[in-house]
């Protein structure tokens, strides 16, 4: 797992050790960079935010940033490039070993040729001075590469967030269009529903001086004000939705601009160019050193040859020193490029943070509008209820009539039960009196306790219920069309149709009422026959007991 400080471009390779990636990031951010845990924003290479329960395979490379660097009032100072940094050793920035010569010049040069020895030593000294700069350039290239990966993660996060916001806006617009169509249809039917209520006459038991039709029992003025308010709210909602769409379009343009600037930052290679120039000069200086050693004459060489080689050695030395001087001079330019790269990265991060805040604002506005759209949908449902009120009213009348019928049957059955039980008690007491008259004179009074008792008289109490219901009988509901407010002639024509020709909810209700009445009459006839049979059997049993 690699942990990268996105802004500094520093990378650490760590072992997960079966720990959660986010815990590792927080640990190294505190120990290595001394950062506050609550000040971190951690992203994966795909641009998603690293969650607390993320697994190792989901976080091979992670990049973290500090929230403080995103604040415009905070000045973020880039790090100074230090050639004395110990970490440059892995880039070949030390003088301990010479990759070109392999051994020190004192061991291979004859003391007689002091000028050659001095030139080589001087060249090696200058190369040793410029080598840390070259190593620093290599490290800068690595850090810039890490910054590019971090910038790519930031860009992916922005695109993902923006795409999610765009989908939310699109779904909201579709939902709003459906609700507006539904609301418009409901508002158009509201007036006709009220007129339908005006044509529905109330039952005689429900009428009063101020209540003649079904429309008189609903708050018509309040309903009209409610529908007018819904129309106004619908228009305002459309305006706000159009404004939100314009903001979303502007936000799309801002995202594209910022994304292009981040892409430019990723393609920015001024640090790489300067680093490559330093590497070229350093390589040129090191390539001259073997030639400088090759000019050292052997023992017994001609003086003219030695003099000529000495001049060439001095020239090569100057060329090495010039290349090394160019490398050291390029350090300031490298620092300038690094500072510029750092400042550009900070600026791009702040631009992305600003756009992200705009995206979150649009998402909050969309959430508020969605709540209002849901409220509009619920209000449309309230208006639809007016259209179903006549049918519900007819069903309520039938329900009252059925309850009245049930109450009558309940009381009648209770009375029949009381009569039947009274007959049973009377027959039982007659049998007991006959027994006592025949056998009590032959038995001691205390032989069987309670033998002289008689069965008690029946007491049956029927609770009073449904007393507040109006007096509505099923016979008054035989023609539902008249209750629904249709003309009597039309109701008569509908009632004269053969069975099965009536159509619509009213015809179905009429059929149900007739079937229910027939079923009730059939059950009552059966109950009456069974009660008569029971009474006859009880009388026969009492007569047999008396005769015995």
C-alpha cells in the first residue's frame, strides 16, 4: 500500500499488517507529517473517498490532502529544495563512491604529473558538488509524478460527484414533470367534482336547512382556496426548478473549466524539463571524466606530447567545471519551477473545492425541491378524494342500513332466545312440581339437599348500540341512482332494465343490495322454522314429563 501526501508529492510504501487502510493513513500522517487527523481528506486512485471500512484491495494507492490548504485566506508556502537532504542518498547524491572512476585519483596517477592530477581532482570535486543537485532533480521528478496521480484522483472525485449531481437533477426533473401532469389533471377535475357533489342529494335523515346536497357538507371555499394555492405553488415550483436547471448548467460549465485546468496541471512539465536539463549537464560532466583520465601520459612520454595533453586536460577540466556550474546554477531555476508547480496545484485544489461546494449547494437545493414535489404529489391525492366521495357516500348509506338491519335482527333474536328460555324454564318447573307432588311425601326433607328448588326465571339484557346512527332503511336505498342525484326518470329507466344491463358502479351496488336483502330474508326464514321446531319439541317433552 502506498500513502501519498498529495500536495507535497511524498510517497510512503507501507505494509497493511492486516489493519484498515484509513487507520494506517491517519497513523503515518500524524507520525511522518505531524498532521491533525480531523484535517485530512483521503482519496483513492479512483477518486472515491476512503471510508473507515475500506479494504486493502480497494486502497492500493491513497492520496491525502489537508483541509487547511483549501482555505483561501491561508498562505501555503512550498517546501525549499535542500541538497543536503539525507533522503537523496537513494538517488545517488553522495560522494562516497564514484561510479565513473571506481577508485580515487591519488591511487592511479603518477605524482610527477601534478597538473593532470590536479585537473582530475578539480573535476571530481565539481562533479561531487553537482551530484546532489542532480539527485534532487530526480527526486523532484518523482514528486511531480506523485502530484499528477493525486491531481488525477481529485479530478476523478470531482467528475464522479458532478455526475451524481447531474443524475439527481435529471431524475428530479422527470419526477416533477409527472407530478405536474398529475396535479394539473386533478385541478381540472376539482371543479367538476364539486359540481358532481352538488347533484348528489343527501338522505332525508341527513338533511337540514343548510344541508341539502353532498356539496353542502364539504368546505367548498376552503377547497377552492386550496386548489388556487396549489396552482400558485406549482408555478413557483416550476420557476425554482428552472432556476436550479440553469444553476446546474452553469455548474457544468464551471466543472469543465476546472477539469481542463487540472488537466493542464497534469500535463505541466516545467519541472521535468528543468530536471532533464540538469541530468544532461551532469551526464556531460561525468562523461568528460574518463577522457580526462585517459589523457594522463605514461612514464617516459615525450615532453611535447605531455605539454599537448596537459592543455587538452585543462580544456576538459574547464568543460567539466562549466557543466557542473550549469547544474548548480539550474538549482535556482528548479526551485522556481517547483514553487510554481506547487502554487498551481494549490490553486487548482482550491478551484476544485469551490466547485465541489457549488455542487453540494445544488444537491441541497435539489433535495429541498424534491420534498416540495412530494408535497405536491400528496396534495394532488387530496383533490382526487373529491371524485371518490359520491361512491363512498353511497357505500356509507348502505353501511348504515345494514347496521340497522343487524341491530333489528340482533334484538329479535335476543327476544326469541328469551322466549325460548322462558318456555324451557316453565316446562322444567312443571316437571319438578309434578315430581314433588308425587314423591316428596315419601322422602325425608333433609335426605337430598336442594331437591325442592325450582329453575330460576330467565333474565336477558340486550345492550344498546348504534343508537346514534340515522334512521336509514334498506328499502329507501333500492334506487341508488336517485340518491346519487340523477333525475327520477333516468332512475326509473335504469331500474326497468333487465338484470345484467345496468352498468357502472351504481348498477353493481344495486345488484349487491338486492342480493344482500334476499340472503337476509332467506336466513331469517330458516331461523324461524328452526325456532318453531325447537318449541314443538320442548312442548312435547314437557307433556311427556307431566303424563309420567
